[in-house]
C-alpha cells in the first residue's frame, strides 16, 4: 500500500493536484473550500488554515506555536489561546466531530494537534525503483497473477470487515450541526436575537445593551441607542442593513416596533402598541401582534402595516381565552402563519398553528397539538419550523420540528424533528436561504430561596438557596412553627406538594399519587395543608377542588368543589384567631368571584365579585382584615384593598413602580411583599407599606418571554422569607441545515 499522501502548495509544481479527500470530505486548497459529499461546507478562514496545516503533515503533531505563527502575524495583538481554541472548535463543527469524540483531529494536551484520518485523494503514483531481474517465464507470470488476485480479494474482504465494524461501533455523524452563538451568564440573559439574511451577523440584546456579533470571529460591537431606550431585535429587513426591533423608552408605558440601521443613527418608529412581528420576504410589509396579554410577549390580535408604518389593518381578531405566540410570512408573501393557544387555568387547553391569507379573508388550522410552542419560521423551501414541548418529565424543554406546507396551505408530508437538546425555544430566525437557523433558547425555573428579615423588614440577609433540584419549585406557605417551607414542585413530572425544613437539603413529599396539586396553604389552626387539586389527566378547564391533607402527612380529603373552580385559581387562609379561607373562581364572562369558606366543613359564602379582562392576583392578610386585589399589566402601579368586615375598598398607589404582578402580606399584616415585571423585563421584589411607600429588597432582569417574577412568603414569626426566585439562562444557538 502507498504511504499517506501529503499536500503542500509546493506540490503543484510537481504535478500534484490541489484537491485532497478524506472520508466524505474534499478540500480544494486553491479555492479555499471544504466540501462534504460534493456540497460546500461553510468554514471561516482561520479554521481552514488550521485544517491545511494539519493536512500538510498528516500523522505529525502540529504545535500550537506553529499554528499561532501561521494564523497571526507577529505584530498582531490577540488572545492567542482563546482564538486558537475557537478556530479548532469551528473546524470540528464543520467536520461533524467534537473534542470528546474526535474523528479526524486528535488533541495532544499542551502540545498541539494531529490529523489522524486517512487521506485517499486522487494523486499520481510515484515511480518505483527499477530493479534488474531475470526474464520471467509464462509459468511465473501465471503464478504471480494468481497470487495477486488472491491478495486483492483478501485485502478487499479485510476492508469490508473493517468498514462494517466501524459502522456498527461508531454512531452516524449528525447531518445537522448545532452550535452556540452566545454564552451569556444567568445574571445577563439574552432577551432577543435575530440572524442576518446572509448569515454573517447575529443581532442580540441582553440586560447590558444591544449588540451586533460577527459570527465567523465572535467579534462583537454595541449598537448605539438613545439614553433610557430599551430594544430587542425581532428580525432583519431584506437589505441586511436594517433591523426591526421591539422596544421603546424605558419610562414609556407602551412598547412598539422600530427600525434601526446597523451603521448607526436613531431608531425610527414603525407602529405603537405592538408586541412582536415579522418582516415580509420583500420587505414591503410587517405583520405584528397587538392586544393586552398577561403572558409576556404573547398577543391577542394579528395586524399588518406597510414597512413605512402606514395602512394598519387587523387580520385576525381576538378570541376569548386565547393568545397568539408568534407570526411568520410564507415565502411568497401571500399568507401568514401564527400559533394559537387556548388557555384553561394555568395550562394550555389546546394549541395549533393557523394560516391566514394576507388580507385576512381565508383562515384555517394546519396543525393541532397541545404541546406546540410559540416559536415559528417559514423557510424559502416551504418548510414551516415550529417548536414542540417534550413530554414529562421533560416538559420544560421544547425542540424544533419542520413540516412542508404546499401552495394550498396544507401539510405535505410527515413532520421531521430537527433538534434534540434541553431548553425552551423562545424564538427562531433564519438566513434568507433558510440554510441557517438561530434559536433563542432559555431554561428558566423557579427555586426556593431563604433569607432572614432584618428587624425593620427593609433588608434580607443570609440569603441562600433552599431547594436544590432543577425543577419549578414554588413556595406558598410555612408550617406554624416557622421551621419548614411548603411548596409545589414539578420535579417528578407533575405538580406535587412538598415540605422542607430550613436546616435540611431534601424535602418530604406530602401530596402525590394521581393528583396535580398546587398552592399549599396552612390552615388557620396550623394542623392541615389546604391546596388546589385536579386529576393528572383531566383537561385544563376541568373543575378543580379544594383539598386538605394533615401537615404531618397522610390521606387527603375534599373540602369543596364547584363550577368555575380550576387549577388556575388561588386559595389563601388566615391565621388564628381569624378562622377562614378564601378561594376565587372565574365565570364565562370573566367575572371573578371571591368565596369565604370553612376549611373543616367546606361551607362557603360569596364575599365579593369583580369584572376583569386579564390576570388578577390577590393576597389575604393573615389577620383576615383585607384582600389586596392586584390586576396585572406592565403599566399598572396600584392595587385595591378590600375590607372583609364591611366591603369597603380603597386604592393603594405603589409610588414610582409599575408592573405589579404578585402580592403576599407580611406576617404582621401591616405591609406587603410585592413582585414587579415591567415591559423591559426588569423584575423587583418590594416591601410596600399601607401608605404606598416602598423599600426595594431585590432586583433582576429576565427575558420577557420568561414571565418570571419574585414573590416572598414570610414565616409566621416574621423572621424569615421563602422567596420564589427565577433561575436559568437564555442564549442563542445556530442550526446549520446541511
């Protein structure tokens, strides 16, 4: 057999070709191209130079210093270690391998790299040394011919056996390469992102600002914005020079869509009161979401405008109890796809993908699946990209799927799965040719944190995490001795109730079996845990019940059940000497009714009723004197205090704060812990006195799609607070469709 072929540019002078082949890859050195099965693979200059250096001396160690000299001039200032590692990482991505499972490139720690693949490119056979020999007879020729044939057959069989062995042992290389484009920490999540039409740039925003990143090198530059202006990229205009952004003045109560040039200048407003949107393929129109929504960036109506902001037209009207997640243009610009969810309580009762003509005249459903997420993108090859939630216990993850849509807006073929990774896909954008997808993926959950209140209750000290599982843990009460926290958790795939002592690392399971159990509250006498319950497999809008279980554990019992009570309703109890609980229900006309009931007998009576067109949170003071009723919107800065004794109400303005979303009373019933979430994704935990004065306890920043918020549950003795603190991260990942 011939030795491995070694290529260098100098070989062109001796007749050697510039195309090298190894495995399914071909390298054209003169063109600077890498191909896989004849198709061009996108690869940047520095990773290609690393590959050429390795191919010139296959089997030999190429030191990191040699690669440094080849990639960067001596007078170039660069973080060499980071730059080389990044170049090798991108080279591995292009070849479909990783450092943990190398195929062609071996890493030698602190020394360098070595190409270990077999080069089988076309090349000429060097002349063999001439050796004088006696003339062979015909018998000799026949003998050697038989030997040659037998040897060839044996070699062929050996090659086939090796190939079969490798095929059985080595998993097939993925035909899609998923790589991370941002590496933001949990303290600085990515809030919005969009890949450019040519695939060269990523525009993204986070808590620190708005940025443009060159994907090939990682070089990142800030995009200048006016002072106190927040922005999240939604998509690019086809010219590749302008971005559509979702944002506005931080002091403004209304979000809108804007256009901004990547080369600088002030943002230009396109439309008011818009949540998110999409630019048509020709850049002439914009479709966007509008309407009051309690679910982050989800809207209730679909509208369109010309790209200059003129001719606003409503395409899809609001539907009761439904929200719209995202919109996407068809490649021909005549149709629009959007996701629609119908809510029942706290979960989606149904979810679908709808397609409507651009003028709104024709509309129908193309896919129905309760697990359909909000992300959506329609590619030039007529494939619709959407997100699908995983089944429990991985219900916090979603993955990308693709399905072809024909000219009649019908599904053509079987949906194909594109990704298998953790995290929730919040949005998806693509290059103009549809070959590169960028996903904004987040992994948010709520954890129980514990803190001590200072005597004046204006500060939290000795702050630490109590629950240690990567799940959604939601604290809502304490035991009467102030030694254990009661919380619900989905750590086992559905909602269960746990009790955990503040000096322990593992919780005790109180309610499981066939129930979905939420909102554990301590009964007035401290003997039982009262909670909302429904069977696991019941539909989201099914009638729920209020149940109780001994605080020490045991068999639960039904307290009451009635029409209008669902898993989305709240229940709270007083503390002795007051001796009652309150639960609310919502009827078909969106009227919210409060009922007072005895947690032992289940006897109830109507307390009050209010009209609402959105989410309402409320809290019952431990002494049973007041209900704090809090209608949520990003711009709301007040609540209503309802007197339980005489039914009178008064408005309480929370000074200089908006986006009030959670409310829980302090142990002495003289103040409240209030969580906020504004339209810029800023969250805070406040202690609010009954005169409206505020003390800020904690602040943070999260993606608006997270719907995250703080809340604090005080212990009965007033010394501790169990805090729901959002945790997780948001980053952008790219998927190359090979």
